[in-house]
C-alpha cells in the first residue's frame, strides 16, 4: 500500500474536536459568561447608584447653578455693556447731535433687547432726557426735562417702534432735579458702573434695577448715562426652572432680599411693593429659609438637612458677574434623585433580562456566522490597511504647501501614487505644442528613491501612444512591449528600468486632455482607481495653471522676463553696424580678459540650394527676416552680442569680468523665442526646419581686437562646446545643450535626455534637449 492511501483517523478527529470547541462550546461558554456578567453588573449598578445619590444631587445642582449663573450674566450684560457703548458714542459725538445719538441708541436697544425698560441721560446742569417703552410694552416714549416760561415741565413725545411720531404732551415737573436721583447721585466721584437697589413699579408690575455710568463729553460737560433693566423676565426663567421633580431656585442679594424667583409678584404684593421687605419668610419658603441660614453660618457650597421628616439638599453660590454680590440658592428633595436611581436600577435589571433572552435566541445564529465572519474580517482587515494607506496619502497630499503652484515640483503626487499602488515608477506627463509633444513634469522611481523630469517625446516618435492618451480612456497593458500602442514608449522609457506592466490615466483639463499619469508595474486592485483619479484631478489643476501662465507670459519671475534680467554689472546698450549685432565698445570690453559665466548659443543653418535669380532674391528676403528677428530678440533679452559667419550665428551673454548668473537664463529664454520665431517663419515660407541650436555655459576669454572700429571676439571651450552641440543635433529645430546648462536650468526649464557624447580633450559627457519653460 502506498503512503498516499494511508489515512490517520486521529488527525480528522482532532480537527473535529477543535472545530466543535471553537464554533459551539466557546460561543455558548461566552454566552453564559455574558449572562452572569450582565446580572452581576445590574446588581452592582443598583447598589452603586443608590450609594451615589448624594453625589449625583450635588453635581446636578452644580450644573444647574452654572446654567443659571450664565443666564443671569447674559441677562444683565446688555445693561452693563450698553452703558459703556452708549457713553462712548455720546462722549465722542458733536454736542449738537448727542441727543440724536442718545435717541437712536435707546430706540434700537429697546426694540431688540426685551429686558431693557428705559434709558436716562443727565448732566451737571440738571438737563435730563429719557427714552422708555410704552405702557403696553410696545412703542416708545421720549421725555425731555425743559423750562418753559420759567416753569419746569416734561416734554413727552410718543413714537411707534418704526420711529413714526404719534403725539406729544407737556406735564408739570416742578421740583424735579435729576441730580438728586439715586441713579445720578451714586456715581459721584466714581468712574465705573454703579447699581441702584431694586425698586418696584406697582402700576406697571415691573421689578427694576438701574445701572449708571458717569463720563465726560467732548464739550467738557459731565454726563451720567443710566439703564433700567427689568427683573421680571429673570423671575419668569426661575419660575419655569425645575431642579429634579419639585426643586427650584431663587436669587437673593447680600442682605437676604429676594431679587428674582418663583411667584415674585405675589411676594411684592405681600411686602406692600417695598423691596426692602421682600425677604425670605420661613412660613412660605421654609426650605430656602433654612438653606439661607446654613449659608450665613457656613458660607457657599452644598448643604443637606432634614425638615419635617424629609431630607433636602441646597447649594449656595455667588453670581460673580452680577450686581451687588447676588447669591443663587438651589434646593431639591433627595427623594427626587433617589427615586430616579431606583427606577434606573429597575430598568437596568429589566433590560438585562431582555438582553439575556435575545442572547439565547441569537446564539444559534452566531455559530453559523462565525466562519463567514472570519472570511469577511480578513477582507475587511485588508481593505482597512489599504484605506489607511490611501487616507494617509490623501492627507499627505492635502497638507503639502503650494500644492497647486505650478512653479513647485509635484513630488508628493508621484510619491503617494507609488506608495498606494505599489508601482515601480509613477510619472506625470503634459501635452505641449497643441498635442505634438509630451513633457515629463515629474517622475519618481520607488526602488532608487529618485525624482527626475523634463524628458520630452514627440508625436512622430509615439503616434499611437498619443492617440491612446487623447482617447480619454484608462489604458492598462500587461506587457507594454507587445502592444502596438505602447511599444515605442516601452523602448524609450520603460526598458531602462526593465518594467513591463503599464497603466495610463488621462488627465482632463478645461479644454480636453492635457496630460496623463503613467504607472509602471503597479499592483493595484480595481477599487484603487478612484485614488488615481483624485491624483489626476489635482495634477490637472496644476497642468492647467502651468498652461495659463505660459500663455499669459507669467510663467517666469520678473527678473527673468524679456529685457528685465539684472546682471552682476550693468550691460551697455548694444550698437549695430555691418555685423548682425556688434558687441558694445569701450565700457566693460576694452580690456581682454577671462569672463567666468559666459553663455554661448550657436545657431547653424543648412546650406541653401537655389536655382535662378528669383529664388535667390526670395531667399535673401527670408534671411533678412530671420536676421531682423534675431536682432530684435537679442536686444529684448539683453544679449551681449551676435556674430554671423556664413551659415552660423553666435549669440553671447554674460561677457563681464564679474559673474552674471542671469546670463544663462536670458540666453535660454532667447533660444526658445528664436526657435519658435524661426519655426513660424519657415513654416510660412513652406520650408522644413533647416536650423539647429547648441548651448553651453561656462568660462571663456575674449576682448576687442583690431583697429577702429574694433571687433569683439570670444574664445574657449564654451564656444567650441556650443558649436559641437549645434552640429550634433539629431533633428532640425532642436536646442541641444550640455550637462552644465542642464545643471543650471533644470529647476526652471524642461529637458529630455539626448544621451552621451565624446568631446576631444574633455572625454565623455551628457547632452540634453531644451524643451520649454516650466
């Protein structure tokens, strides 16, 4: 018998026992533990709740006390703050409009703040103004203390809330002097807000206090502004307040007089409308009277006592922001909270029983769902990890400063794309020249942890790849080398890293497709597509901003715009003669020397082939047009000089003894402008690009030579390298530069790698193609 046919029954038995223990015994054992725990917790909750009744009562009363304290503070704040605001307005107003300011402020406050009843304004000469509510609580009455024909009268005017005058009358005011009124007298020698004792208006059934403030006006007079605030609304609030079931609250002053509380009007009538007699009566308020006695003996804080066989809890606390050191007194029977505790405990036991019944019912379903839950849990854990990665990536992107500034590199976008999708490399590409070229804005290699960019590809090289991007659909290829749409891209870009799988996500802009996100060897699930779409949207905003800045001419800083570059030393004004553009004489170039930061641009043209005089004349006109454009661009960009020798042009910048760090920027900008101008001019003449450009940057030596007029000439490896770059350009209309130019301009301009080259006496170097500004 072979070993494959031997079966060990103990293995299956062990697995069955483990499965039963895991899926049956363990759940029921856990259920029993839960039931016992619920019962124990319910019993403990019942006992601990009863033990904590007193603490709960104190805490609840403390919370109510804080609420009432805030309510009282909010209630009287308009009177205190209003005095300061109104006095400031009147003090700084011209004397002739101070009455209008007083009336406007009072009318607005009476209309918007219900507890305010009236406003007074008096001065040291006995002048007096009043604005108050009407008898029905609506409309307004304005009263002025005046003297007519030697007789003191009140001039009363009646207005609606909308400011429409409805009538007026004069009443006798003989003997009235506002300076003797309490609201005026108690501010004597004081600069802060003063309060009067509460007083009652029996006719209006209003319990009122007055706050007043003394100040000096711009005319030198001393004024007192006063505000009457009603305490009726505060009593209404306390009257509807419930502490527990039957408890309530009351506000007293430091002498034990009632300021606000339940049934305040009944207490006022019993006291004969005398506020000084409105004190706590042990017959009508026995609990509050006992609580106030405890406060007088033991001070503020919670107290408990027994009265008529029933225990009560009171708490006395100061109202810090109130007038005249008011005291808040709360009271409630302990039974209110104890009964709540008993009911809560009983309900807890009932709920425990219901939970036990449902637990037994659900126990059967638990067994069936264990295995399914395990599978779902594993999937959820995987998704949770992925969501965490995505959330962290989105947060990292969102917290990146200047995320949408096209002048900064989008490093965070490619890094987070690689981190979330686990791609080998992620890159962002932008369409240029009406879709004829692709520029790599940013590329990140995960394995090498390196960023790069500035690579350019033309439609002639990757026509099918361009069409796939412009179609607007996501392109995913398992082997880019075998798909005709991505074969050339794999050869030019991917083969260097050895990647195979390719995913391309178009970037949509306001005018259509403006670029693409490219992921190489990305191991991503289908539910991650939305994250890539989010990154594509952010990249789209950046690319759109870049396109707008390029079109508007705002892509360069001010010091890099045409003609605005500032060199280390002033650049003399160029002179023109029989050369295309002659280097300036005398200033700065009369002495031959070494110039440390010279930028040299060499432009070579193919030798023309012409037949006949007519073609020769047309060619001369075209050459003259190109030469004129070079003169204009050179002058606009502040170049040093332009020499012409046969089919070559040599443009120079930075020929100064001091270093000119802007020379390379100005000549690169001039090169891009010349290329676009040449392309347009030659296309108008129905000619192919018959020119190439070479650019280098470094030290050179030169000076003025010959008799007058002297000619400036430049020598050195910088000149020869620029000419070598022009001669080695592969395609017409390209600007080929050395690695020194690339190192100086890679943060400002876009490049694509051209490969290695050999230069005599220098050895191997790398060449790049200058594509565009960033």
